[in-house]
C-alpha cells in the first residue's frame, strides 16, 4: 500500500460533518459582495491580503477573539443573493476538494439584519447548496445537508430548533449550538434540545473546545447530543501511565462505549488554543483508543484549510496511512444525520471503492 500524497488525498471520497458556512467564504466573494452592498468595514479589499488577515486574526489563541473575525463574513451575508452565492460556492469548493457528503452549518438568526426572515434565510442557503452541488452535466457531485445553529449567548434556540424541524424534509438534517463556550453552558438551551428529542430530530453541540469536561457532560447527559463539536477536552478524563497505558474516567468511557462521534477540527484548535500543535493534538491518542473520531475543517477561511489539508497534516504528524484515512471517513459517514440506508449506500458504493482504488495506485 502506498503513502497518501496530497493529490491522492484530494481525490479520495471524503466526508465532512463540521464546517461553518460563514467560516468558508472565498475572499474574492467577500470583497465583491461588500462592494455591491456597501459594506465598508473590511480590513482589506485585496483578496490575498484579506485571506492573510483572516488567518492571522484567527491565530489569537482565544475562541472569543477568533469569533470576532466572523463579523465580516456575516456582515456580507445579509441578502438572498449573497446567501445563494456563498452556499453555492461552498458546495463547489467542497466538491473540488473531493468531499462527497457534507453537513454545513450556520446560524440563521445572524442573517436577518438586511430584512430577510428566518425562513427566507434557510431557503436561500438550501437553494445555493442545490445549485453548487451540480456538476457540468447537471448531476450532483456532492450531497450537502444543512445544520441550523443557534448562538449559545442568545435566547433564540427554541425558535431555531423549530425552524430545523420545519425544514427537515427540505435539506436541513440537524441542529447545533455555537459561539463562546465559557459562561454559556448547553443546559441554557435545554428546552430546545428536549423539543428536538421529542421530534426525533438530530443535533450536535459545540462542547469541550474552550471549556472542559462539565460542558461535554452537560451536552451528553443533560441535553442528549448525538455528536460533539470538537470534544477535544475529553482527554482531561483520560490518564496515561508511564508505559502509555490509558485509563478512562467514567465520562470518557461513556463517550467511547456509546460511540459518540467527535467532530475534531485540528487546525482550528491550534488557533483557539485548544491544542498546542498537530503532533500534540488529542486526536492522536483518541484515534489510538478507538474513540469515534472524525476529521473536519471548522472554518476553511479562518484556518486556510480543507479536508484534504487536515488529512495531509495528520499524515505528516502521525504517519497515518490509507486505512486510517478511510477509518476517519467511514466514522464520519456512519455519524451523519441522514438515514441509515443512505449512509450505508455511500460507504459501500462510494467511499470503500474510492479508497480501494487509491490505496493500490502505483
Ligand atoms: O469553533 C467554533 N466554536 C464555537 N463557535 C464557532 C466556531 N466556529 C464558528 N463558530 C461560530 C461563529 C459563527 O458565526 C457561528 C455560526 O456558524 O458559529
Ligand atoms: Zn465549529
């Protein structure tokens, strides 16, 4: 079996569960829309400088400061035209990166200052994903599902959860909460999570990124999260002895036993200070211990990354081979919020044959 090169990784059929729509805009698009809509606060109107600005400003080591950069992306996503364009380009960019299934999230409540209703926002984004998913021959190259996020410092989670249920048959596959984690525990939104459970709906919760085990514990044991956004701090409940043997605390054991998916985003974690380097990122240990680890981008613009980029960094840091990359990918597909038979069809019909072809390529 060969060692995966970057170009081969790009060609592999990949799955992405944690990617923010407002964290993945093309810089040219931000500049175009800012010009057309009169948004005058961009730090630069040169695409390369603007890209560098986003990356540097996101490198602060603090989640709160990292989140400030979204003012500019959200700022240019306030019209139907802008939302359709951004979503279409997102689907195109992911398909060009070899992603075959993606769940992309954003917070509808942040896109109404130009006068759109929540429903109009959701419909514009779904339309953009539909357009951007189509290849030149008119057949889809990628499947994109939407996750609707509620901002954890706001009080609109119930409304957004209802929105997610209302659009569940039109392309919305789940719900999430995001934003500053410290001081905003998941249980603040318990009514929304309980409502979703009664509706048999799926949700993930950003937890264990900028705050530790109590956040993860609440997300799972109080709120009933299907998956954890990041979840890196679960390592605080794992002790390693000198000979490398790991002892799992009760919460870590629960997460592993129940196969709760971890939506890990290595580069983003370095920028917000949740991990010191890729080589020291908890993903290495969690993969070794067979937690249900998935690999994600979080914010492609802020981290200047892609799924291919994240995989390539892990190959470099941990010496991962094709079997590891396929394992992450199958984990992600198993953990997706679409029906079981559709997940299985993608695993057996697209992912496994695609990896098999690349593994033995000369
Ligand atoms: O990694 C993250 N942690 C918490 N919140 C985040 C992260 N990345 C993006 N967000 C926020 C900022 C966006 O405006 C919002 C919706 O996508 O979600
Ligand atoms: Zn995120």
